[in-house]
C-alpha cells in the first residue's frame, strides 16, 4: 500500500528560502503556501505557486483564525520559515522589538495552532547559527525563544541552524533588502577559507549556504529524516 501524501503548510512561503521549499515540496506533497493577506504581491504569488501545483492560504496571523485553518487542512508537516528585518518591520508598522514580535511571536502563534490542529504535524523550523539562552543580539535571543516554542509544542520537530544564507534565490535577485548580510557572508567565507585549513569543522559550521541547498535539506529532513533533532550548519550539506 502506498504511503499517504504528505500535507505541508508552509509559513514564510514567499521568503528567500520559503519559495524554494515550496518548489521542492510540490512534486511530493499537497502544499499550502501561506501568504500574508495584505501582501502587495498577492496576485503574483497566487500565480507563481499555482504554477507549481501549490495552494495559497491567506489566513490572518490571528490565533483563532490560524488554528481553524490548520484544523481544516490537517497538515502532516508545518514549515516555519518566517522572519523579518528591522527595515521591513518599520515599513509594516511593527512596534517594539521586531524580532520578538515576528520571529518569536508568530512562531509561537503557529506552534499553538499546529498543536491544536489534531493531526500531530511535524514542525520544521528555520533558526540560525549562534542561538542560545545567553545570546546577546536581539535577533538570536528571539530565535532562541522561538526554538523553545517549537520544542515545547508537544509535536515532533526538526530545527535547522544555518549561518549566512546567500545566493540567487530561485533565479532572482534577493528582494528583502539584506545586502549587508550578503557582504558579511563574503567576508566570513573568505576568513573561513583560511581558518578552515586548520579547523574544518569551524568552517563547515559558519560558511554561507544558498537558499536552494538549504531548501533541499529542510525538505529532506522534514519529510524523510528523524524527528526531534537540531541540524547544525556543519550538517547542512
């Protein structure tokens, strides 16, 4: 008897990595790609994801609404690929710490909705190298809280911790304004090319990765790998 077709809800589907994950999941699963309802590019994303065979969902980031959506679609997997930058958050009128509000806050909301779905989905969370309970940066501190939300949801989970994510991204220029991250990645990769001669594990953990390569790992780990594990940068290739 053939295995049932996975049902994958992808939050952050329009992001640099999310769109690559949707493209790789579509041939293997029923994919529900979540797009922010107020997105100025909603029509474009509908067309783009439909061409891949994916559905588009525009449920608002509101607890009851999101919980109802996940109960209705009964996902087997929930991919949490959300995140923001300070610039993007300002443009959207986010108040206070944008990383706590978006990177952590929406992850917690999604975890709660997934736990209430009744289908016991596996959570696949895109985190970052350097997270931890004593992280000094607001970004890494929020990502650590998000990881705790994932691990505490009572569901099977996989967490990936890449370093810099750089590259063409689905054949197009990265469109989220993170030019600084790309420049930093070039510098770090250059340093690691020298450091790696002595410490190969350090180089493997911190060197940059393309969105395509990261999406491959996330899909493979989400659909086929063992649950309840953290995949550090050194194992993302």
